[in-house]
């Protein structure tokens, strides 16, 4: 593991710890391999070089769920961070489900815990 990926992992581990301390495990435990915690946090999502502001809804070692106002492609190049104090965390779009007025986006982390 490179130093950079170790640093990125540490940032995400900090986010997960915060979510575990303040939120509940989400309702989808039965269908996920990794536990996720509710975490309502404003985040920045870099989509193909353009920054969008999203609301995180849950987080775990396998990924991050966010709400976005528009639909994005599963082929989009994406990274996420809480704010400018955090590094960009590379992800891939696992799914994007369109609903009324927003999309629910599942982001898979680009590294394993």
C-alpha cells in the first residue's frame, strides 16, 4: 500500500468513526457485505473535473451513499471530500438511481479496508 492510499484510508476511517459515533447502522445491513452508518454530511463531489455539492446519507468501508440533484453516469470519474481540509478520495459510481428531484448515488471506494 502506498503512503498516499494509507493517508486516504485514514481520512475515510475518520469519517466512518464519526458516523458510527453519531449515527445508527442503516436499514440495509442484510443486503450489504459491509456495515454502513447513517451520516448526514455536506460533501463536495468532483465529477469529471467539476465540483458539485451533495449530501452524504450513509458511509461504510465499502462505500458512500449520496444524494445528488442530477443523474451521473457510472462511467464518470469521481472523487469526494468533506471540505478543502480533506484530500479528494477517489471512488467509482456503483449505481445512480433517479427519483423525483434527485438521484441516489452509490459510490464504491477505490481501495479496500
